[in-house]
C-alpha cells in the first residue's frame, strides 16, 4: 500500500474537492485491476462517457467518483478492511456520504451490484465484460438471484446506477483523451454546496 496519510485532517465541505483531487493526483497512476488504463484514466473516462451521453451533473460526478473506494485508506479512521480493494463499492459510498447526495452515493454503492444485476437480466451483457471484470464477478457473488434482482429494482436509483455501471464498463480504453480531474472541480463543488444547503 502506498500513499496512506491517516493523520491528515478529515475533509470538510470546503476541502473535499481538493481532497479528492489530491487523491487523483497522487494515486491516479495506479493500475486499474489488470485493465489497460490507470485508476484516474478509468474514472475520467467514465465521467467523459456520462457527459457524452448528456447525463445530469450528478451522474457525471458519480461516474467520476465510482471507484474512489479503492483509496479509502486516504480517508483516515476506517476499519482496516476498508484499505483493501474488496467492498470498494460500500467503502466509496461511505466516504462520499457526508458531502454528496444519495443519487451519487447510491450509484457508487451499487456499481458492483449493478454488474451482477445486468448479468442476471441483460442477455449479452456478460459477453462484453472485460476479462478482469469477469474474474471479479465470481468474487462478487456472480449474477444476481431472482430475489436479489427484485431487491435491486426496489432501489429508486437502480436505473441510474445501471447507467453509471455501463460507463464504468466502457471506461477502459487505452489512450482515450479526457478532461483532467480539475476540470470537474467546479461541478463537484456545486453539488457539495447544494447538498450542504439542503441539509441545513
Ligand atoms: Fe470502475
């Protein structure tokens, strides 16, 4: 493990965007689980695909941040298991929850479940998964059962979580040109500020 700085001050509304930018800056070059892209390239590609699809800002943010749970050691006082890649979906949602609205945190929390959901409900989806994604599918529980599908569909954000999942799957293109994280700073801060105001 590299770059953990658990003694750093916990992020606030004012610092969370810079905090996330710093993680992208220092850790973004790490490889994305055997894919041809780095972690930062992968997440920036997800955001770019969301923008190309004309998605709302919240979904662009969700695509941009969906794998932030791979870096939860950056967020300080969490359980030791959170520093590992397993359960990065739940870990990512947990670190974003104080700052971002449920549509974003649920897309992050459900992005692994959405893969299992699509494998159970969308014939042909499995065939276009990357090798690494097929491998992790088995570790993640394989395709959903009927009961799991019903539970997933009960979540009001399940459809947008599926959209984010598809950008996740497509964001694995070596050499694709994207914006930089800093290009999304304003969009993210707007969402954080709106969430803070709504919580007042
Ligand atoms: Fe991903």
